[in-house]
């Protein structure tokens, strides 16, 4: 859903840059490929920072509860 809004916004920006022409396919592919890469990197960073830390803390809490 969020990706579609970003892509739609970029499509509009391309139209504003060249209102009478269609944006070059290579340029669009490169821009959207870069965005996909940034999205993937963001997901990986989120996985190994926030989610990994939360999972590790939960595991340690469960392990601590079992000892008691």
C-alpha cells in the first residue's frame, strides 16, 4: 500500500518533468530499482535492530521465568 503511493507519486513527478513526453524506461527502471533496494535495506536494518532486539529480550525473559 505504501509502496503504491510512493510509485504513484514518482509517476506524477516524472510527468511534471516531461509533461509532453513519456519518461525514459531506463530512467524509471533505475529509480524504482533504487527505491526497492532502499526498501529492502530498511527492512533488513529494522529486522536486525528493532525486531531482533525485541525477540532476544522476550527470549531472555522466558528463559529467566523458567529458572525461577
